[in-house]
C-alpha cells in the first residue's frame, strides 16, 4: 500500500471537502493520485462536485449549546457559500445537529474529530454529505471548541455569547475558589457581559504572555521607526510607554470594560467574585466568526 503524505491528504481534503479518513483511504486506493482519488470519492457519492471545489465558504452560522447537565458547553460553526443557504431551514437544522454531535465528541477541538462522531449509527460526515447533495453547495465545518466543567468539583463556569447575526460567537471559562461562587448569578451575568465585550473588541490574548513574541517584536519595530527622530535618551521610555498601551488595548484582562471603562476586565470579574463571597478570574476564552477563530 502506497505511503500517503499528510500534505497530499490535506490537498485532497480542500478540493473535495471530505474528511481526512475518507481522503486518505481514497488516496491509498489510487496509489497517491489525487485525480484518481477524486474519482473514487465521486463513485462513492462522497465528493463535492468538481465545480464547487474552488468556491469559498464565507457564509454560515455560529452556534453554542450546553449539554443537559450543564457541565459541557460547545461552540461550532458551519459554513457554506451563500447567505441564501445559510438562512435555509435545512442548513440551520444541520448546524444545530452539529452542536449535538459536538457534545459527546471525546476531543475538545478539531474538525476531523467531530466528523467521526456517531449518533444512532450515523456519523456527522454522512449528515454533511446529505446536506451538500440537498443544497448543491460546498458546505464544511468551520470550527469546533468544547469547554468542560468537572462535575465533581464545579468551581469553574462557562459563559457564552452568540451575536444576533449568528456569525460570531464567544465562550469564556471562569475559575473560582468555591462551587457556590461559580453558581452565583452575578458572576454568570458578569461572564456573559465579558463575552459580549470580547465579541466587540477582539483581544489578541488573555494577557501579555499569550501574545505571539513575533507580534510583540513587530510592534516594537514599528514604534522604534515612529520615534527614531526623538532624543536618544528618551526613546527607550517612549517605546516602553507605547508598549504598555499596546498590551492594555490588546490583552483582555487589561482592557477597559466597554460598559464601564473605569474598570478593567480583570477587575470586573474579580469584583463579581468578591460580591459572591469568593474569588474569580478568567481562565481562557475562544472567539470565532464564520471563517476565523481566535483562542487564548
């Protein structure tokens, strides 16, 4: 059996819109020939039509859902080519079904993991292919993320926000020092408002340590160019001040809260925890839109 590289599998996946395993099996059967693998997928009724292969899936929806016991929260996006299909009952039903498949998925992220999940003897890639046949468009999972709160020690909580157009979603996980604090309605409200803040401001990271060092260095280079004509003895202080401003604008915990800019996000959550007779802080968040994702 021919050895198939991961890059070849990914190339076929992009062309066909099919799952990794289906693509790998087709390539193995075709001895690594992509055209032959496409023909195999077509014969099996799994491939997206060739005329759709190059199309962009820039429309779609983002959905979030809790499992019945509330310990697991998932967020998914399903993408298609046109706004018309994105608003159709069949597409919206499939997106809701995708969220149902995400809840039992053993992995906490990864599109290919989600495609393999089976409910009542049916994998989601089968659901997806049926929708593709029904709509005549290229349709694919855009993203997937799961947060889980340990049921034996529920000192964490997940808050979520889906924008009204269903094209943007945020999940925030907050950790506390006591289950009673995590269950406090005031903290839940604060967490939801922070999720809405993240949707509006799109922070680069949770804190300074979460920003890619290359981005930091690039910002320093830009600032240095801007102040190169200043006196040498104050250039370092100017750069330092501008970098503090950069971090305050782009790190979630340092950002001024959009509803009350006298407080930072870290202070908003800490205050909500204090009012619940405990401590609270943001552990992580994820924000993605149709076609794009940011996680910290």
